[in-house]
């Protein structure tokens, strides 16, 4: 079996404009240019075959213009409702990403609680613009166990469960 190394450009995310990304989050779209056909498989599981990994070759080349609507203006898709997504990964050790969406500018709080209901962290506390959001929760200083995260935005409140495994 021959393993070809695919060489890529930087990974670009889009949030009103293209930005170089060093992290790929679930539920988001990304643009990347590759130098040959093949499978670009991204995994958090370490591969035993070094030759099957990709090589990123940063260049000054930017992605093509983003999609536009029928009038030729760039369409910026906004969520139509509030939502809180399951953290990924979950179970986690020591960090996980919590994603949510806001259909309008809102006062937002995102807090972490232990099983006794004690607040252990505040990840977000302020006014945020509409859009798709994500925040990293680093639980390095916390013991293994079940935790809850609660998003409050406007009149929307939702709580989900996390499992920290050491």
C-alpha cells in the first residue's frame, strides 16, 4: 500500500470574512486547498503511520470569494432560534468545546456547575452578537465527575450534562 502525503494550504473558517484557523470545531465549515486528489481524513486519534498524515504548507493565497445571494451580495447566514449543543468531546479530559447559537444580540451567560449545583466556572458573561458561537472549557483543576453547563440568553435557558474522566 502506498501512502501519499497530501499537502494543504492553511485551513480557513468563515465568520463574515475568511480567517486562518488552528482549530476545527464540529458543525462549522472550512475551506482548504490540497495539491492532489485523495482523502483528507482528520482524526483526534493518533495515527501509527506517519506517512499518512497531511502536511500544511502556509501560503499567502486566500480562499475564493464566499457564496453570494442572487443580488451578488455576500449572504451571511444567521441562526433562526437559540440552541445549545452537546459538548464535544464528551466524555472529555481535560477540555471540551461547547457550541451554541444566537438568533439576535443577547445578554449571554454560560456557566458550569457540579452535581451539587455549585458554580465551578463562568465561560461567558456579557452581550453577544447573533451567530454561531463556541467556547472551550478547560477542566484541568477539577476532579473527575458529572458536571452541567447552562446557557441563558434572553428568555432562553437550557442545561446539558458533561462527563469529565481522568
